[in-house]
């Protein structure tokens, strides 16, 4: 399944999601690696069995194997980090902030792709997972790498649209007909 087939599965009440998916697939503020890596990292962060194959089919000739692996790695590591750091941020006891995480995060230091690309994918996943501490951290790192506000916004628009599409399709598949 490709994005075009995915759009065909989106019900009419979610027409705006179809339109957003189309416009984001043609987004030009991000280069192809940043854009399609964001789509893939977002899909893996959500874990939808409908959305993942559609995005994987779409990116098959758009991302190198290394970039696809790094996008999936961003989803994996941020799935862990977003829970941990959201807890640290939200816990009333402030002493958690002084403790080392003691979680392996080697892929962040050596993701196998340009650091800015990996940070952008990590930011998109952090937005999906709602970790404000991680969002701030990755956004600051992206700024240090010269990534623009518009590029950051585009990545989060992709993440939010992929998330909404997965939610709608999951809800539709749960309906009793």
C-alpha cells in the first residue's frame, strides 16, 4: 500500500487529513531525507499496522537503507526516552532530575545519518508522544544545526497528520458493521 492507497482508506469525514497528507507529501521546505524520514519515524512511533506498510511502500525508493534504519531507531529510542523524561519532568519530586538516566542511548551519538536529520525525527516522535522536555531539547539542538522554524514546523505537521490518520483508521477498523 502506498500513500495514495492509504488516502483511499481515509473516510470522507476526515477529508482534511487526506488533503494534509497530499500537501505534506509534496512539502518542499524539507529535503527528501528529512521529509520521508519524518514520515517513517512517525509511523513507527505510532505503530499502526495500516500506516506503516503504506509509508514503507512510499519511501522504498526515497530513503537509503541507512536513513530508513535511523528513522526507525529514532522512533525506538524516543519511545523509551519520551516516557522516562516525561516522568522526570512531571514528577513532583525534583530529585529525579539529578539522577543519571542509566538507559542506553548510543544511537543518539551515532545515528548513521546527518545529526540534524536524526534530531528532526526525534523531535517529531517526541511531539507524538507528548514529551515537552524532549521537544525542547531536540528543538534547541536543531536550532544549533541551523534548521529553520519552518522546517521544524513541517516535521511536526507530518507527525500530527500521520498520527491523526492512524487514529482514524484504527477507529474505523474497530467499528462493528
